């Protein structure tokens, strides 16, 4: 899991946006990320940026909305882990922007769940092929290996 300060995140977004000047459609809010620049911005996987809100309930509800959790999502940390595991089956980068008003204990607990699910997703990658163009060797024979699939990643942005 990557952790950034708010200024580091803003700098990264700015660099990404300036590298892709055609990513924001004419007349659109420059802060709006489109599917096209999301894919380029993050190793060919979508980026979903979620603002935490000011309390645990708001933070969990924001994650549920942004990640399209099922209607039966109960708003607990266990439910977050379960629903996030399901969402993480499809590769994407989750950027969780922590509001300074969110109590640190809640931010830390939610961050722990995000990190745990990210680690689980990476551990499940053990059956994934190696990087593109890699070759597995067995004795004298070399067999091509299929390209690696993108994975679920978490970036936490704190003030």
C-alpha cells in the first residue's frame, strides 16, 4: 500500500494531467478524471478516488457508493473487507483521501482493512503469470509465459 501526503497526491495528479492534456474533454471540469486518463494514469487499470468524509459511517458509505457495494452492505469494517474482496477481483487502483476531520482511530482502522485486502489480493496473485515477455525455464526448454494481469492497489492520501 502506498501512502502519500495531500501535497504529494496533488503533485502526482497534476503531473498525470499535464502528461495527458487531451484527457479532459472540452468544457469539463479539469478536476474530473475520465476513464481514458485513468487507464493511462495507473498502469492500465481504472483509478477510483474516494474522499473519506468526517466520520466512520461517512467514510464507509463513500467507499460503498464509489465501489458499488451491494445494497446489503452493513457499514461495518467486516462488511468493508468482504465487499472490497469482491470488488478487488477486478483490477483497479483505489485512492482513499482521508479528511483531516476523520478521527485518526477510524482512519487507521479503515486503512488497515484496505491494506489487508490489498495484501490478500496480491497473495492471490501467486497463480498469476510473470511480467510480459518473461520465459519460464525448465531444464534446457524455455516456455513463454502469458502477460501478468493488473491487480488491485490502494493509495492512501493523508493531510
